[in-house]
C-alpha cells in the first residue's frame, strides 16, 4: 500500500512576488520561470496588462519556452486586457511559425463547440474578455456549431448583423473570416433570418463585393420575407360569433309561430 506524502505546511509553499516574476520575464529567464511553475507558481499568473507567460513566449517568438510553459499548465489560448491571445501577438511580431503552431493546438473548452449553450453565452464571453468570440469560433472551424445555435434562437436573442461585424484584435470581422473560408453560402439560411430579414440586409451590405457577387442575395431575402409572413399566426375571425346552427335544428315554418312553453 502506497504511503501518503506528508502534508505541506503553508510556510513550505513558495510564494512568488509579482515584481520578481516580472524581472524574470524582462530577463527572458525561461529556466527560472519554468522552475517557478514547478515550484508552485500559479500557471494563470498575469501581469497588470493581463498577459500570461504564454503571451511573453509568443512575444519572444520562443517556441521552446511556449512548450515549457504550456506543459506546466499555462493556457495556450487566453486573452490579455486588449483581447489579444498569444497567437495574435506572435503573428503581429512576425513569428509566423509559432503562430501557426498555436493555431494547430486544440482550443480550450470555453471556445469549443460544446462550450456555448446559446448565442447569449458567446456575447457574454465577448464582453467579459473584451474580445470577439464569434470571430474566434469561426476561425477555429466552429461555423456549423454557431449556425446550429442560431437556428434555435428567436426574437431579440436571434442572430444579428452586429454579432458578425464586430472586429477582433486582428482587425477582421467574423463575417470576413466566413468569406475567406468560402463559407458565405452557409449564411443564406432562411431559418437564420426569417424572424429578422432586415438584419440580413445590414449584414450583406458589409460583404465584400468579390464574395457577394457569387450569391443571389435578393432572391434569398425575398424567400426570408416570405418565410417571415408565413410564420405569423393568422387570427381566427370566427371568435365572438354565434356558433352555426346544427343540421338537425328545425326551422319554424313560414307564418307559423314557435310554440309557447306550457304554464307551470
């Protein structure tokens, strides 16, 4: 039977000063930072700008440091105060090999297709992280999941143009990413827009002409309007009228009066 290791006292748990970690980052001391993680540094540590160790490895373009940090629990995909991920920083500084490496990693659970129960969840995540989760979901191949969620939403919660037109930290919109993936046709889905075809019109105005010309948006919009009309519940104009007489009811003969009820 294996013996349990002795419990550690609080005094045995190393505490790391933020300034010391910042100094190690400034010195690019990957070995010391790795040792700190192994000694108990919180993998979710960030500086005052919200950047974690993976962000700094990306800024350095150091794939070995990135691997060392993420192997010890540091999130490969997280957002800093500007809504930027390590991938964004690596790409911005020309570290394309590392940026590509990060894109090939599986996304964290909060970004996967099963991480959202509704469009409201995506909107909430975007607000809380000051980032465009619609664009990130599309970028990671989650357009089909996004459309599946949108088909279930109606009224004020339905998909709207603003959801796909917000700009991410890379300056691109979710709509542009959809176009670049050659998936613009998937948005021409009547179930997505039959409640608010006007939102489709707003969205389509932002589609680059080179992509828009391959689709008959006018015909689709007409179909969406028709579906909207058919979805309305037709009023029952018979309500409030007297019920029709049954076929067995006897009509009094012409000139005859109805018999009076007997006196009691």
